[in-house]
C-alpha cells in the first residue's frame, strides 16, 4: 500500500490577531460505485504462472519432463501414473506415447528434473516492485519438490528454502519420488505454490 504524507499549510494571520485553527475530521465517507474487473485465466498465464517448461516461455525449453504436466480446468496437475503414459522419449506433451512407462518401480527413488516452472508474470514498475519469493507447501510422504538438476545442486524448495523471482523470471521445479515412502502404490496428493512480495511477510 502506498501511504503518502500530506502537509497542510496555514497562511499567516493579520498582524496583532491570534487564533487557533484546526483541521476537520471525517466522521463517515461512502464513495459512489467503483469498478473492478478480474479475469480468470489458466495457471500458465496468471500473474504467478505455473507452466509446462516447454510452452515457449521457459528458460529451458527442451525438457521432456513437462510431459508429466496436465492442465485440468485450467489448473496445473502432475500425473506419474498409467493414466498418463508418457516418458522422456515422448515428443508432444499433449500426446501419449506407446513406449512410455506407467509408474515407478518398487523400492526406487526417482528425480524428475525441471518438471514444471513457476514464473513471475507480474508487472515491473521499477524500484524492486514485483519482486517475489516463491516456495511450495506440501505434506506428501515420499514426494519432494526441488530446484537444480544434478546431485550436488538439487535443493528442496519450501518455506525454509525460498526462491526469489524478479518480473519475467522463472524457476524450474523438479519432483523427487521415493516409492517406499509413499502411502500406497496408487496415491494422490495435493501441493500449494506460494508467492510473496519481498518484505511483505506471511
């Protein structure tokens, strides 16, 4: 919120006079009707966009793990089941691949680097406006979201490890799956992506 200070100047009184001048206080105010317009768009085009990395706005456009991304009712979802038979060899993320796998192995650990991205599409008016921190809240046994693409660089992204994004910037998010820690062989879960303006703590 832009809070500005207003100063009221009081001109000099006629010589020899003395008075006390006070300012009025508003007891109540009601504006006339004002207009607001809100357009709901899909996750891929919102101010904080959740996108498939190969949709043309990615810093790393050639990743194939975007095949595990689905958009249902304009909302991003991740599908690593036989309902989404894709693999790293798949070309078009909108199409299935008969050569694709249908799940993870027993007693296995998978890293799916750069599966989706979080992109800051907010406006930039300078002076740090539009700078945000992003992270993911989740409580899914066996699932970890992370940044990085190698054993030494993969770092969980959560409220303790946030990623700063300027307007136009994106961070690619990987998905780690530890099968033996999953609650069941066929499980569903939810996660939450959070963005917060720098210095405007939650």
